[in-house]
C-alpha cells in the first residue's frame, strides 16, 4: 500500500518530510498547511540535499525555512496530493526508551505477575505504583538501541514476519536530534532537539525475553528490529511549533477502534532527561532519533495482537497522522 500523501494537519507554519513523485528520486520537502510542498534541493541550492543534511546545519538553515514558508508562491511549490511520503529522515542511530509511561508499566507488571502471587490486583497495582513513582524520582531511564533498517514510511505496509507470534503496536513520540550531543546536562538537552515526529515501535512480545537463558534478559534485536517494524512520520515538526511536548495526546486506532489514548504527561522521564541520559554514554548525531516510550493500551493489554489485514492509525497532537496496513509475510509474497 503506497497511497498518495493525505493532508494531515500539523502545528506551526511548516514541517519537513521526505517525498517523491511517481517512484522518482526522493527529495526533502518543506510542507505547509493547506497541502503544498517545496523541494528544498532547489530552494537551498543543493541537488544532493537530504533532510538529515538539513539537521546537520540546522541553526543556519532554520531561519531560511521560516522565510520560505511565509511566501508559498511561484511554480516551485507543488500540491502534496499525489506525492508519496517516505520516512522523514534517515537516522544513523535510533535510541529507544522502555518502561517510560507510568500506567503502561503498572499494567505490564500486573499482567505478568506470577500465577501464585498472593496479592489481589488492587494490592499489586498499589505496590507497583509505589515502585514506579520511586523510580521516576530517584532512578534512571531505560534506553536501548534500535536499527535504522527497521524504519519504514508512515503509509507503507508493515510485513509481519512468519516467526513473530505476538506482534504488537507501540505508538511513541520521537525527538529528532539537531546537532552532536555528548554528555549534555538535562538543563541543556533541549537545545539539541530540532523537532518531533511519530514512531510506531512494533514489538513481537513472544521474543522480548530469551527462553533459552533467562539470565540474558531481553532480546531487542529479535523482538523489535524486523524490516518495517518502525513506521516513522509523516512529518518532522520543529520544536518551536510544539508549545509543550510534555502534554501531547498519543492515540493509536486499530481498524478504527481506539486502543491507545494517553498524554505524554504520563512519561516517567521527559525528553530532556532521556536525551541527557543517552548522551552520557553515546554521542547523539544530527538526525538521530530518541523514541520516548509507549503509553498504556498495547495489544497485550487488550488481548488482541496484530494480524494480517489490520490497519493502524497513529496520531500525536500537532504531528499529523500515520496509517499503516499489516500484511502477513506469506501474503506479502
């Protein structure tokens, strides 16, 4: 499924995306409300320009983007309708956050209680909530590495591998890095964030934990990094257009039914703490992604995992909408 780009609304005067016409070469686009796009290769005088390259000189280019967005005239602007929307940026690194939404963590812990746990559900929830709140106040984020090769476009089909027994959705707010960040403080971390986009961090629940040796723990390579397991986009909206990333609505609908619907207020560790924490070990690079975790309402909570033909629609306040159809590997051929 490779539909034309819908005119999904976003906050602010412009957003960035990667687009193409009739399967031609992709180009970095400046998208404005009302459904028009400007090819930034010509506008910025660089025929090899990519969205990632824009972030590599973000401080210099941003004023130019603002100016271009205020004058949507001339033959160089084209309708968004009919263009294909690809994943908006090609990161070199993907940093993923686990167990970062309070209600989600509590739900998972309660769902995975041992069969002989003597506590009632209410008692278990109360005790787990206390532990979660203590972690938020005194602990550290849980960040691990994903593969850029798992990323796909916001309207592309998602192939469910034949080995994935419990494929699940995880809609997340993703921060896009503006410039190299290494050992930055929480106070300065947001200076390194260029904008935000939508990510659906699909996970095969059956392979999250290693069965052959429990001491190894989680297997994120196997469970999260199949090709297409991270639909991304449609747009990257600059930070200046999102008043409060700590109060955005994250909503995922499965075949039209709302499954996730939570505010980023429920995050245990905010974007600044996640970026700062990741940077204490790694050097974050321009165009890299920091996924901020998924709120409550995953398939395991509902007892309903993804299957062939399912359509996921994910939206986050001010960032537009992505829509992907699940196709079983056998059906995909």
